């Protein structure tokens, strides 16, 4: 059985434990929206790195049975985004879905018009040094200055979803008793395959 020192040595040798809350998404431009690339990344609340399943079929060789690979399958990736009072994040996915099926004409568009790549990166937290952290009040308004000197996070693993598009934009629940709850929109994205880019 491994000792605590072996565990510490292994973790240090691998650069530390990867953290779930360190990620970045690069979503495509959608015509007719003003949801910027920075907003699409900042407001992404949750995402998932995709997996892949090898599909098999049973092959009989005499009395022996064995599984043989016959293909692969990928599952949809679900993301959720914070919704601000301008509703840009919801509008972005509504307009992207409208490129798939036009809600006015009820026409289905060609795949090359709406399928786009999406990049998802898992990041290693960068180093930072606290220089100044001070609360003060001016004209009855509280201010907080928090200045850090540091370097940005580094990508440690990245994938690109190929030919992605939103298949489901979930509804948003509203409730009169949810005083402190914020609104978010959850989407499921389908894609042809994914490839590693980092």
C-alpha cells in the first residue's frame, strides 16, 4: 500500500491536482447576436469535457466469444450559462437554433450553415501575488480594491467539438419564492466527433 509520502510525491510530480473550476470555452460567432467571445467564456457556469465509447459486436470463434470494436459513439455535451438582465446568453442560443430550423419559415437549413467548432480547455491555475486588498467608503458607497499581480492560467488539456450545434435549449424556471436565485440557461450540444487540441 502506498504511503502518504508516495501520494504527495506523485501529486507534486504531476504539477498538483487538477481543479474543476479552472476552464475556458471558446464558442463560435452567431450572426445577429452581440454576445461577445469574452462574455461567452465568462458567463459559462458549467461545461463538460467529452468522452468516447467504443461500440462493440460479439464475434464467435468456435466456442469462444469475444467483443470486437465496430465503431464509436459520443454523448451530447451540456453547458449552462448565467443569464443577465439583457438575456444575451439565451438570445445567442435561440438564434443559433434558428439557423438549424428557421422558426418563421419552418425551413431546415443546410448543415454547413449551423454546425461550428467549439473549444473547451481545462486550465491549470496560474500563480498570483496579492499586492493590495482594501475596503473603503466614499459618499456612502462601499468600495473594494483587490489588486493581484500574476500570470494567467495555462491550458493543460483541450478538446474541439467538431460540427457542433445546440439540439436542446432548456426552458428557464421562474418562481415568486426564489428571492436570491439567479437565472441560468442550460443547453445540450450535439457534435460529430471531438479531437484533442492541447
